């Protein structure tokens, strides 16, 4: 509460304040896991403060390759990517043969295309977040690692997990 009092004394929070966002991150070196926390404190006109915490656990090094199981995981993901590309090629062939109107008149073809598009989006997000993680940790300066950057990565990892859940 002393922090909030200091914010009020320095005119960061007053009667016109609508939202205060608090971001922070923790790192557990035993599990190699980051936890990002964002607490949204909404000040309602009635005087009530509605707090909404958002917690995200992130394993930023997804492919450490330090055990046999990690190699199996990478191989399985490679197999899924290969199958996705194979099915995408087959669906494109079928679309060319039947034509757009006839192809999409079958409900299951539409479902196949939606499934393949979602998988493609997941692959794109996974590759993009992997490059962003590498760029984030290229610098040895710890001050470059900010909670807001981790929040952004956590958001995209959450979106990826939700899309994978929809596909499953």
C-alpha cells in the first residue's frame, strides 16, 4: 500500500484514474520457467476497484536438446510439420481438380481447410516466438529483459496453445 500512497502523492493516481496496470515477472531456475504476472486494477465510478490478474507460465527454451525425450519431441513436431505440408498439398490438388465452388460445397473440405489454416498459423506463431526469444536472449545485458517483452511473448504462447487446443 505504500507504493500506492507514493503514486497518489506524486499525482500518478487521482480521482480521474481509470486503470492501473502492474507488470512483473519471476524466473525459476530449477524448472527453467518464467512466470509473468499482469494485474489490471480498474477503478470504477462507484468507488470499487476491480482487480484482474493474468498469470502466464513460459518455458522460453522449448528445445533444450539435453535429453532423449526432447529429441523425440522435436522429431514429433517435425513429423507433424511434414504431415501438414503433405495434407496441404493434397487439398490444393483436390481444389484444383474440382474447382472452388464444387470443392467448398462439401462441408468436410471446408473443415479440412480450416484445420490446415489453423495449423499454419500455429507454425508461424511458434517460429516467430522462437526467433523473438533468441533475439531477447542474444544480449547479455539483463536490463534488456523487461517484463513487458515477456508479457508479449506470453500472450503469443497462450494464443498458440489455444489454437492447438481448437485443432485437437
